[in-house]
């Protein structure tokens, strides 16, 4: 911007030190507040601009909105030739554009960032303020994971949009929030190219042959159905939530903590078998494999450590592409084998035509697919066990006595005669003992009758929870086929990828939910339960539940043919800290432990649930 250089002092107070961005008629700088000795961010524009007065007025009104997620306006003023708006600097923060420059982020982190952004814009809307220019450059993630939104009201005023009606401005901000969600999930911007001018590494999303923007699930794997549906309906059918507050409510609940788990890789164009898709084996294109002139970037899974470091040091240029092609539980597995091609463009469909591969399509009732609960795969030996009657623990037995055949061979005539002879000897011995006992009757008439007090029942068994040390007949363990976190209706939710640790037979490992500011589940009590898929309908005799260490468990237990609370309630636990046993007479193919409240995570002020182990017996 003309007349603005390093060392320029504005308002006799703010010395410009480092340029952030520059555009015709507008510049953003870091500056030093000489009066208070602190670093600030300052937006400079011409004082004679037709929008200068509106921008200064918007800045002063924005300063009155108290919300921690809005970057605070500290000052606004004018010199002879320049006007300026001063904001908090937030040194060390990274914009959403920086965070997705190399890799798409984890869906739950995308949910959290956009949910916080929408909540901040809703707070501004209730004070009559709108953003109107929201893009990935305006959303910041601070070093501690918190979210901040810059240039609320000021950006719109400088763009000459301050005369737009409140209803239209609200709709634009809500639509912009959905665009941010798409960008966070895919690494591409679904809007106009001029809206992301100057943002390096961020490309514009391409359209399919039918003119529609590919949904996030068509670009990357592992996108939850609710996020995919929101993007599809808003970007392709203009069915956007009416306000940023509605966007936040549809995204809720989200974690109170920053998610550092990796995102999923791009879908490969190579032919993949159904089994590969079921096991979520992903391939990503490395930067070195890209051909010249390609406009789309390969987005893969970034290592957890790399993404965590992005909160404080930023995404490193040339970050290595990582993939979980060999093991979907290992976010750090290196991609091997042939490179992945660009995403396929599916055949065009008519508007609102049902997609047979998408259970959330409009006009089609949402149903639970048993395969959707799969969080970990059976290995080959377990798969062989379920396909056949082979038992890998079976060992050939030695003959019990000489003359018998061993193992599974059918007995011959000689073995049958020997067995009958042994049985006859036992019968004769029993008759002799019986005769001797009869002869003793009458000789001990004065002997008191034996006490029967030891056989008295101590009380009826309860169908609820009891400590694991209580007496009960041992049942047969049931192998859990898969496990997941589901909501009250049985739909799988993406709360945690460590569900397998609750059914691995090891009490030293535990499934833990995300952290929430409110309980239960961020203020949504119908959100969370642990669903165990037994494979087939089973007469469940007991369920043993071991809570996570230091985290009391309160939950209701259901058995039925579908996950969620639609089955029969067989018991409950309340503030349990040790292993609990739930007795059951119900039959079903799913056991759901629906957590009704959460406890404080040790050493934090957030709420969480934890389960060390769950086992089922029949």
C-alpha cells in the first residue's frame, strides 16, 4: 500500500514492524504499541476511501461484542492519509488456510473449528454485526487449540457490503461457515477464486460433469455422514442453515480439546475390492509423484505429531505424506506401492436422486448398517474361525485308558465293550455301598439330623449390576465382532477411534471419549453409547464392565438386534469404579452400554467417559 513502510508510525503510537498481507487499498501489519509496549495487528486503509467511515464505525461496534472467539478490537482511528483498525496480534496462531495447506484435517477437528467459528459469528449476529467476507484466512487456531475469528464487520464494511440486509448477511455468513467446513475436510475451497487470493497452497474445488461440487466423501475417506450431508445440501442445493447458530447446533457436540489424530487420505482412482474399502485402506499421492500441470493436490493422512506441532510451529513446508494403507490403526504408516490417481468423478445424477451408496440422501430414511460399526478388523485366523468350525486352540487328546481310541475317531466295537464293562463296575460298586448304608439305619437313631442351614438361599439374584466377585455360574465367552460409539438411535458417531481398546481383553488399556465442557456429551445426553456387535443373535447371560481408572461410570445396558437404546434394558451401573456384572436373560446381536452422564477427566476441568474392558457371556 502506498505510503506505508516498515517503521511508519500511525496515530502517534503504532510503529509498523512486519507486513502480513498487502492488497490494493488495504494492508495488514504487525505493529508495536509504543504506549503499552505490546505487539498488535493493524489493518490500514485509505482515510479518503468511500468505505473508510463505515469500517471505523463497524470496528467500534465490534469492540463492544464480548466473546473470547472473536479477535478483540483494541483501537480505531485516522491520520491525514490513512485510517486503521487495531486488533490483538495472536502471535503464533495459524489460519485455517495454513492448517490445510498440506493435508486435510481430521473430521472431528474440522467439526470443532467450524463449530467454534459459527458460535462466534452467532454472538456477533445477536449484536447486529456480520462478517460478510469470511474465508480460511480469517479463522485462526491459537497455540492452545482455541479458535479466534478476525475482521468481523470490518471486512464487510471495507468490501462495501455494509448496506446488505440483516437476513441476507446472516445467510451469507452461514453459507461461508459450510464452505470452511468443506475446506477443512478436503483442503479445497468450494467458493470463488478471488475469495482466496493470496492464500498459498489452497486451490478451488472442481465441479463434476453435472455441474455440482463433489461432496467431501467423494474426495477423501472417513467423512462422517452428517458433515457430508451438510456440505452437499448447502453447496449443491442451496439448503443452507439459516444462521451461524443453526450451523453450530447441527455440528454439535464437538470436543473441547484440539484433535491431533490424522485425517483420512484421498480416495484412489485405482480399482479397489470391496474388502479393501471395508477395511479402510487408503492411498495418497506424494508430492514427488504429481505430474506437471495438475491442479489438484494429493491429500493424505498427516502424522499425529506433525499436526500437533502445527498448533505452535505451523505446518512445515514439504511435509512428508503419510498413509495408513497397510494398517488403518497406524496413522504413521508410510505410503508404499503405486501412486493414487485423482478422485473419480461419478456419473451425473438428477437433482435429489437417491445415491444408493449414501444412506443420508434426502428421501431415504437413515438406517444403521452393521458394517458401519466396524472399528477394527478381524485377522485371518479369526475370520477362518467364523467361516468354519475349526478351533485353533484344539489339541489332539491322548486315550484316557489303554485300549481306547483318541482324538475325534469314532469308537470301534472293542472300545465300546470296554466302556460298558467300566460302567458295569461302577454300578456294582454303587449297589454295594447302598447295601452297607441300609444296614446302618437304626443304629444311629439318636444322631441329630444334619443341618440344612448351609443350603439356604442368600436371596434372589438381581438383574442389575453386581460386583464381579459375587457368586455366579460361569458362562461361555462371546467374541465381539466389532465395536463403535453410537448415539441413542444407534447411528455411529465419530467420538473416538480407540473403541477397540475396550474389547481387547486387556484392562490396562481403555477407550476414552473426547473431552467436553459440559456433561453429558457437551450437553447432548442422547449422543453417546458403546455398541458391541456380537455377529449373530445370542442369548446373553452376563455383561462384565470395567470402568477406566479414576473415572466413575454411569450407564444403562441394553441388549437387542440393533445398537442404541431400542433393545431391552437389562441393567445399569451408577458411579461404578470397579468391575460390574450385569445379569441378562435377553437375546440379541448387539450389546449397548449407553452412558447417561460423564465425570471429570483426572487433572482437568473437562468431562469424559472411559471404559477399560467389556466382556459378554452366553
